[in-house]
C-alpha cells in the first residue's frame, strides 16, 4: 500500500471521527430535533448524527403549554344574555408525524409564549362561537358539555397548526346583570323553601308521633289499670266462694265426724259380741284341729321318713349312675386321645420303619445271595461226595443228606442271627419269613437232585415207606406282592441264632 492510499484512508477516518464528534446529537423526550439539509428527519427521544456544514438541527418544544382563555368582551348567548367566560386550556405541539411537520413549519425555534398567544386567539374565537349557540342555563348547568363543544370546534383549527388540545376546563361564567347570581339565589330560595317544608313536615310528623305515642301510653295505662281492677274483683269473688265452700265442707265434716263416732261405737260393741262368739267357736275349732294335726303328724312322720329314705336312695343311685357315665365318657375320651396319639406315632414310626425295612431288605438280599452262592458251592461239594460214594447206594446218599441238612439250614438262617429285631406290617409276615428259609433249603435239595441225578424226595419217600414221588422241577418262586401297609396290624419277629438242634 502506497503513501497516497494511507493518506486517503487517514483523511477519511479523520472525517468520520469529526463527523461523529461534531455531528452526534441526542434528543430528549419533550423536545423534537428536526434535521434539515441533505436529509429531513425528526428525532424525539433518540440519538442520531448530522453531517456538519451540510445539515442543521432545529428544536421544537413538545411540553404542555397552559393557556388562560378569557373573552375580551361580553358575548351574547343564545338567549341574548351577555356573559364573560374564563377557561383554562392545556395544549402542546403534537408528536404525530403529520402534525409535527405542521408544527415545525409554524413554530420552529419559537418559544412557548408565542405558541400560547396564537393558540389563545384561536380558542377564544371558538369559545365565542359556542357561547352564541347555547343558553345561559345550559352552559351553567352543564359545563362539561360546553367544554367538549369548544374543544371539538377548536381542534381542527389547532391541528392545522400542528397543535392539539390536551384538556379544556371552564373556570367561571360572569355577567354584568348578576343574572347567574340571581339564578343561584333562586335556586337557593327554592332549596331553602324545600328544606323548610321538609323541616315542617318532619316536625309535624314528630309531633304526631309524640301525640300518638302519648295516646298509646295512656291507653295502655288505662287498660292495665282496668285489668288490675277486674283481676282484683275476680280475686275477691273467688276468695268469698272459697270461704263459703270451706265453711260448708267444715260443717259437713263436723256432722260426719259425729256420725262416724256413733257408728264406730256401735261397731265396737257389735265387734265385741262377735268376738266373744268367734272366740268360743275358734276354741272348739282349735281343739278339733289340734287332734287332726296330731293324727296327720303321726302319718306324715311315717310317710315322710319313708319318702325321704326312698328319695335318698334314688339320689344316691342317680349320683352313682351319673358318676359311672362321666367316668365312662372320660375313659372313652382318654382312649380316643391315646388312640389318636398312637395313630400319629404309628404313622410316623411306620414311615421310619419302612425306610429301615427297605434298608434291611437290601442287606438281607445281599446276604441271601451270598448264602445261596455258599450253599451252591457246598452242594457242589456234596455232589462230588455223592459221585464218590455212589457205590454205597441210596442209603449212603441219604446218610450224607441228613448229615449235611442241619448245616444247610443253619447257613440259610445265618443272616438273621445278626438282626436284633424285625418289625413286619401286615398279616402272615412271620410265616412268610419261615417259608423263605424253607424255600432256600428246598432249592438246595433240588440242586443236589440235579447234581447227583438221585431223586432225594423219592429216596425220602421210599425210606419212610411211601410211594416214590415223581421228580418235578421246582416251581418258580412267586413274585413278591406290592407292599400295602395294613391298618392297625403289626408283627414283631424275634430272630436268634440258629443251632444244629434247631
């Protein structure tokens, strides 16, 4: 950038600073700043910038201006009465954009005195015009209507100058003939007359009210005294009647008393005679009754004694019967309670024993399998002996069988020797236990028959002198029935050690 450009920029910046320094203006709310020149602008309560040397600023006051409007001479009213009018009017330069331009044209840089003078002349002329249109009474009685008419009539003239009326108040109406004062006097007289009439009416009403009250009070007093006299007369008459009745009743009472005395005396004499007769009769009757009483007493003593003895025996029997019933009921209740308790204990013990029985059955089954295996082994040994001794014949086989049989039974029952006590539920359980042991022995015998080829049953039958029994295979053992606990049945099988003698 060259020096020329810098200088130009500096000059422009300086001009801008000078314009703002010398051209900045700020208008207050009650004054209009009117900028003219390059532009035409009105500022009220704002800030702006004017261009020095090319624009100027003029001020126009917007505050209220009080104008005292009086008619310079008497003005005839519509009823041809000359009066003078005194009014107080407040005006101002309008802030309306249109009217303020007219105000600037007419009152720019003018003081309020000049504006007040011009407005006074306009208002006085319009006020004279309205006075000529209204009567004196209508103006005096309705000042507001008069002020509104003047304001409506003068507003267009003031608006054409940029002014507006803020308020219009009539201060006074006067005339040289004192007509307004006389109107007031007439009104005062009328008011005074009405007040006097009202006062007289009030006083009359007060007197009438007093007389009426006095009359009513006198009437009330007379009525009260009359009623008192009547009540006193009635009281005296009533007292006389009561005294008459009292005397009559007293005389009647005296006569009745004498008659009553005579009647009582006669009654006493008759009563004495009757009493003597009655006493004699009563004495005879008393002796008769004494004899009857003695007789009845003897009968009653015997009967009552027997009845009392019978009643006592009956009561004792009833008491014993009642006690027996109570004892039976108590015993039955106790047995029921004990049965209920035993049933509950049995149910609890049943479940525990079922669990115990299942455990014992499992142990017994395992031991039975072991014993069976042992028995089978022993049977095989016996079979071998039988083969060796077959030449000795059937007698030797039977001898060997009888020697080995106790050992076989002992071994079959050996598992039960270690059991202290077995509790079985249901009927026939003990028989079943013995049958299981016998079945085990039978199976061993059948094993010997199959191993040696010698029918042990036939040999035993021949030995005992019976026909030989046909050899048949051992029936399969029936499947154990499902466990069904029996009610109220319990068997205990005591198991002890088996010996050869058993």
